[in-house]
């Protein structure tokens, strides 16, 4: 029968087996640390997420101070104001960015007035309102300069001119409401108005007017804003009917008065 020496006994740890055990322990520690780091990277909040959380917290504070008295503590609406759940960040950015909100007093329509908040605060309020429910986001990268201005004019006259006037000068609506002038509106505000439908304005979704068509409308509005008035002093582009009335009252009326004066002198 063969005998087994002490150096060959499997139960006795030799120098080689001891080294192998140490390496295995080190490997287990390294693998464990790697798994822990991977789990932390997966579930820990990123820098942008933390920044968004801070913006939401500040936006909620501003909302509670300036908006909650009418719209409710959680934007659920009230007796004098609609719910803001699902209106989107674009709606809040438009209303607050144009000074329509917060309201100074309740009336037929929220007038455009001095903006109460700075740009950072407006973004924070819009971010908070956008977090209340899914809705239109604030538009970015509005490259309208390359759009077709003639096509935009046709779209504007078809969809917008009946309220805003063919030159975007605004006009009266029913029940004391009105369509505001677009001369001072920024491209972002025009786009936001089309996708959120403030006041009496309908919502023009991408199925009704595509994003490219919206940019063409913006190009037309911005073009007529800077277009000169050939042929003398302009009348504010208040429309052909009103301009004809002015022509009759001033032109024909003036001729009638001069004729009567000449007749009285004779």
C-alpha cells in the first residue's frame, strides 16, 4: 500500500494553498467593492437630478407665495382659478413670463403687464407646474429664420387673422375679451401660445399645425413687425376696413367741409 507523506496531505495548508486563499479573499473584496459602486452609481441621484430637485423646491415655494391662493396648494384649482395639473411647463412660462400671472385682480381677461419674476424664477415656477402632470414643455431651439415667410403668412391669415388682425395688431372679441397685439411677443411666447391656448385662443397641436408650420407663422409675424411702411405715414396696420373708414372721414369728409366753406364764402 502506498503511503501519503505529510506534504501531500490535502487537509494541511501549505504555503501555496495559503497564498491562493489570500488572493481569493482579495478578489472577493474587490468584486464586492465594484458591485457596491455600481449599485450606488445606478441609484444615487445625479448632479442634474439634484439640480432639478432644487429648482422644483424653489418653484414650489414661489408657487405657494404667488399662485396657491387661487390655484390651490397643489395646483388643483379653486373657485376662481382653473386646475394647473397637466397644463405643462409651457403654459406657466407663458402666463408668468408675459406678466399675466399672478393676477392683480379678477376680470374678463388677464391683461399683459409688468413681469413680476426674473427669468430664473419663471423657469422654477414653470418646472414645478410641469411636474404636476404631463403637458407641453417649454420650446427650445426655435430656428424660424429659415422658414418660408410667404407660407407662414398664408397660415396666419387662415388660422390667426380673424382674431389677431391680418398684421397681428390684435382685435376685439365677444364678452369684453380681446386678442392681444403680437408686435411685442417673442418667438417663444408665440410658440407657447399656439401649443397651450391661453384665454380664448384654441390649442393648435402638432396634428393641426406642425412644428415647421408654427415656425413659418413666427417668421411671418416677426417679418411684418420690422417691415417698413411704404407710401407715407402708416395707420398702425389696423386693417383694410378701418383704414377705409379713416380715408372717408379724413379725405372725403375734409373735401366736403372745404366745399361747404367755399360755398359759404360765395
